[in-house]
C-alpha cells in the first residue's frame, strides 16, 4: 500500500501556478503485543518511523522496529540536556587560526562550538548542532557564541597577540537567519566587544540559499549593509545554483575539506578547485581552503592561487588560552618553513 501511495506521487500535481512535485515520507508500524499496547502507541511508532524515512532522504517508506525507540529516547535525552547546557556553562568555543599562506601571518580565527556534558562526555557539533537547529535552541546558543567569540578576539587584539585587523568567523545556522532578532543580536555583539563590523565573518552553508532564500537574503543584506561579511562554508558540497549564488551577498568562499583532501592526488579535483577559485575571483570574493593537513596540499593550493587556509597543518581548533601560543608558533619563521616545507 505504501509503495502504491509513493508511486501515485510520481506524477506532478497541476496547480494554477504550474506543475508541482510533492514528495512523501511514510512510516509504517504493525501491532506487536510486547511493544505497543494501544492505538496511541501504534500511531506514535508509525510517526517515529516516518521521521526515519525523512532522515533517510525523504520520499521513501520506513518500517518501525524497536531500535528506533532507543534512538528516540537517546535523542530526547540530548535535547533536554542541550536546553540546560548554556546556563550550566557546558558550552565553550575553541578557535582555529586562519592563515595568510603567502605572508605566514595569522589573519583571523574560526570559532567552533564544543559541548562537554555533565557526565564529562564530549559531544561533537556535528551531532548537537542539527538538534539545536531543529528545536530552535540554536537561537540563544548562537547569540551566546557571537558575543563570546567577539569578546575573545577583543582580548587578543588588546593584548597585541594578533593585528588590530584580525577577523573572527562564526558559523550561523539557517534558523538563526530566520530569527527576526538576529540582526540586533549581531549589532549588540559588535557594540559590546568594540569589534568593527568588517572583522566579523558569518559562515553560512549553501543550504541557507535553498530553504526560504528570500528571508535569508533579507537578513544577509541587512547584515552586509552594516559591514558584516558573509562566507559560504563547505562550498561545493551543497546544491546551490549559480543563479542563487549571484543573488546572495558573498565576500568569501570556503573550499570544503573534501576537495582539499584530494587536491594533490585527483586531477579532476584540481580542476574543480581551480574553477571555484576562478569563480570566487570573478565574484570579487576571498577564498579560504578548509582542512589543510599536509604540506603537499598547501603547495598545490598555493600554486592554484589560494591565499588563505586553515587546517590541522597549522593548528587544530584550540582553547582560548592556547591561542597566543599557537599564533606565536605559526608566525615563527623557523616553524613556518617547517610547516610549509619552503626554504
Ligand atoms: P565547519 O564550519 O566547516 O568547521 C570545520 C570543521 O572541520 C571543524 O569541525 C574543524 O574542527 C574541522 N577541521 C578543521 N581543520 C581540519 C583538518 O585539517 N582536518 C580535519 N579532518 N578536520 C578539520 P567541528 O569543530 O567538529 O565542527 C563541525 C561543524 O559543526 C562545523 O563545520 C559547523 O558547520 C558546525 N559548527 C561548529 N560550531 C558551530 C557554531 O557555533 N554554530 C553553528 N551554527 N554551527 C557550528
Ligand atoms: Mg565554518
Ligand atoms: Mg566548513
């Protein structure tokens, strides 16, 4: 039955505005004495299975089994804990330097969130950011991250650890851009830290362009008008169209780690990276290569005219107190020669 329903949606529906395609996600649960005792349970299990179908990329059928319950319970636990994480000071930021690869200077930092739960376990952002996004907790957490990151940068500039012009990159989720208060949150974070708007980079992924592009566009334009800069994160991994790219105010393209990883060994990847860089130059945007791990990758990127990079080759993301040491280390000419393999 489920397959038949799915099939029936293969045909477009004709509306006045034109033909539209609708996708369907179906969850199926069957009555089993030991798992479900009543109709409510049965419906809830079907619902759980439907969410699994959505997770699996939509437009498919998922059949309930008991292991799904475990996942739901686990997720609920994470969700509840995440609500308290901010007030319990379980969240912190680590920072990864962004390096000018011609000059050997640290020109900025990317702030990355870390969550240590009360039991001491560390949860990766890849796991908790999507939950924070879905539940909306990302809004207060994201606001906290902005203020925290800019305050850290203020501290380093005042201490003479990095130049007056150093930048701070903060990752922003689509949900935050859709929050009507977001522009105010950014303005207040800039004002309280005294960091000029031009030194704040907001990193958004291509998904921002696809889900409700008009709303995201409006926020980004307002932020841009303040002087805040926008970077496209993980570029090349999403599905953004070139025409959307043209409509978004973008000042930087971050080449995804997946491309950097293969840039030495795969000629096809080299061509893609070359094309991304040419496109960025044509758009008047900066380029940062992400996830640079080896001297060979760095050499290849340099020869392709990429000027900025971040990655384990220079430094892992580090605790705020370790930033001074790390900057000094990278900028030391002897270490720089070692890192880059240049004589
Ligand atoms: P991202 O913004 O693309 O961040 C880069 C990720 O690559 C980070 O993972 C970083 O630790 C990792 N990385 C950096 N250099 C290297 C390298 O040389 N090799 C390898 N293998 N990895 C490297 P992390 O910290 O686990 O963050 C994962 C993602 O979670 C981020 O991807 C970002 O999308 C999201 N995220 C992190 N912090 C925040 C935040 O404060 N707000 C939002 N909305 N998202 C965040
Ligand atoms: Mg990022
Ligand atoms: Mg990235």
